[in-house]
C-alpha cells in the first residue's frame, strides 16, 4: 500500500509540473497490456523467486525483475573472486554465475558458480581469456561466456566442464532463444553478428563482417534481433540474419531495450525507434554512451556518464519524469529495476565508488553502500529478494539483502489415531514463512518411508498427504517444512497412529438360478468390517436387472452373508461381476461368465 500511495503522490506531483507520466489514456492502456514495459504491480505480482538468467534479465533487455528487492544496504554476504570484477552476475535455479578476472595472477579468468544465499562455492572453472565484461548466460543446463580476446565458451551448468568453444571476441553477452545463440563479435577478422547452434556451437549465420565494434548485447523479440555495432543500429531476421532495417549513428557501448514495439538505444542521445521500421519517435540528449536503458513502470531509465545522475523518461513521449541528484563523477554500468527501486553503481573519483538504491518513482536516494574502489563496471542483478553486483577493482561480488529465515515448525500432523493395514489415511499440517515465501512439506511416516517434498503451498496454507502402512504397529508421523530456497524448518511434534490387521473380505463363487444370481461374502480378517458396500453387475445379455447395489452395516469376524441380485430378464452371453468394499477401504472383486435364458441365468463356476 505504501508503494501504491507513493506512486499516486508522485503522479500527482509530476502532473502538476506539466510532465506526463505515461502519456495518453490510450498509451496507458497499451502499457497495461505489456507488463515488460509497464510492469505495474497489478499486472505482474512481485515475488521472491524470479531468476535473472541473462544480461538485463530477459530477451527484451529490460533490466526489470518482478522479484522483491532489499530496502536497506545490509550485506547478506560478499566474496573475493578475482583481481577485478567487470562481469555481471546472472542467477538461475538457485545458482549464481559470475566471472572474476585474474590476469595478474594466472593470465586468465575464473567462472564461478555460487550459492546465491550464502556465497558458498558450488564449482569454479578457469576461462583461458584475459577479461570477461559481459554476463554469463544460463540456458538448457549450460553456461555461455564470451571472452574479450579469444573465444565464446560453453560450460556444463552442473559441474563447469567445458563442452565447446567458438573463436570470437567481444564485450557483450550471448543470448539464447531455444537452441539458437546470438552475439556480436567485436574484434579481429571475425567481426559481425553471429547465430550459432547453442548445443553444438556450429555457426548458423553471420551478418556484416565489417562491423566497426559490435560490443552490444542483442535483444531478441518477435523473431527479430535488435543490435548495434558501435555506430549503426540493426534489426535482423532471427532465423536468417537478413537485414530488415538499419539506422546510422544510433549505437555505441550500451545495449538496446525493446518494449511495446519500441526500441530504446543510446549514443550520446537516447533514441526511441519504431521496432517495425526504425523510424525515430523521440530523442533525449545525453553525454553517456556506456549504459543500457532499463524499462519499468512506464518509464525508461538511463544514467548519464558525465553528470553522474539517472534520468527517468516517459516511454512514449521522452518527457523527463525525474532526474536524480548527482551520484558520483560518472556512471558506467546498466541499472536494474525491481520492487519500485532502481540500483546502479557510481564512481566518485576519489578512490571509492558507491552502490546506489533509488526510488524508481521519484529518483530519491533510498540507500547507498561505499565500495573501497573507484566503482564498478559490473551491472547489478535482482533475484530471490536480493540484489547482486561486482565491485570492480577490489575483486568482490556483493549480495545485499536479509538472511532468509526458515519456515516456522509445522503444526503436529492432524489425522486418525488408529488404522488398518493397507488402507490409505490422510494427514495434514500447516505453518507460515517469516518472509511469506511459498512452502513445501515433507511427511515422515515412521516406517522408513516419507511423502517426498510436496507443494508449493502458500505460507499458512494447509498441506496434506496420504499414506498406507503394510504392517501392524505404532508409528510416529512427523512433518518438516522448507521454503522455495530450500531453507528447512525443524521437525514437528509426532502424531502416533496404531495400525492393526483389518477385515479381509472374500467373495465366494457366484451362483445362477431363476431370475437372480447370488454370492456369499465372508470376512476372514481379524476385525469386523463396517459399512460393506457391494454390487452385482451383468454386462451383456440382460435387459432387466443389470445392476444391484446395497450395504451390509456390519460383517463380523468369520461371518458370511449372501448378496442377491434383483430380478433379471434377458437373452445371451453375459459377464457377472461382484464387487465389495468396506468403510476401511478393504475390497474384493469376482468375475464369472454365463448365459441368460430369458428368466434363467446360468453362471459358469470356473468363470
């Protein structure tokens, strides 16, 4: 509610000063149809479990995540990963991937796979390249990294094994769509835009090998590749690489974002282009050429490298909604937006830099964190309720957020205290998670078996599972909970169930006769059978009395009772099926063939 009220107040203030928040009502409607552009909380609810698996979060390069994000500068953890960190972190399936440059120590770089919640190392592998400036891209259980001087590398996401490499060079990040990989090669005689087979690394197509400097990461939307080469901006066919349109003097280091059929690209000026034909829709002058814009809440956000501030512009008109205060002497990385907040790094020119969190609706500073170096070229990523960023010269990756607390201990399982062998019984429990995360439950049945993790359930929602025991005895049923980050609670108090040998029902031979068929049901078990439902059904031959159903209230131990069908008339072959099931879930079925002669039913004793 606080965010919504803040947004309304911000809107009223902006309107009063003559600025448009999202343009006309028609434009506002269009934005609501495209959450990637508008990202209102109503059209895509905030959560804690969103991944950030590629550069700028998604194939549109929006730099927006629906994840919750930290409200203060609490450092969840930090870790030294190399001499310098230019790479951007990416997160997928509760793993964080980032490259640390180690050229002073070993003349190469390291690709790290870390636990995003505590920074512990899952695996690490060496990249035989001088630097890595882009983001590792995670898709199809693989991690793709573009080296600055030598190759594009493909690693197994599970263990870091190198699967293949492709000779190329660049500062951008590869992007994956199904089994195709797209990137720009910016150095040497292989300059150009490439499409490879993401599984094998084989080249599918290449476009424009005379590219001046293809340092930008492509956005891939609606079967089109939007990418700049340091001067021209191109729209290519994603299948063939054929040029659809180009626009000169519209591209430099920053990568474009695409939303609502509009392209936002930066070369000392922020350009808004029509995605269909490249026509210029509006411009806003800037001195920065490094940064990529972010799209969220009906705004396009762009830092200015010279004045060290961030601008929020109306996505349709280019009107300035707000300009932040000066954050430092310059900003050379790409902003991330989530949970009504904008994150960016700034340089101070005095041996230190800052990591900044701004209000995405007003530009006000919410919090800052001082780096020990001049600042970071690494761009932040938001996922799992935290924000992650490399710090540049000091070689650290930082995670900002609060420790994830485990769910509360689940309630004692609720279920029967007595049961019968072989019968399934339902047990239920519930608990809450301190952060409101979704919850999984694990029931231990006390007989060496468990339910496996079931869910997810909303925090506070009841969870239940079924189980049957195959031997007599007393069993303690307990339950444990975990949240979506695999943080587990302690076990609940036990609920004891006593399992005994139950009734055993036996249908004896079905007999025929005049107008009716009958059979005897016997309880050969150790306890009485309660509410025994039985039926006799004839399939074929009968046109009267096809099925008879009834209930025996109690069938005592070692007792038997005859069940008899209703009046039967018919002609022809038939199959007689008798079924019986007690309230305890004990059942039996018997089937025998026969023949109907009008009012006489002959049943074959052997079936």
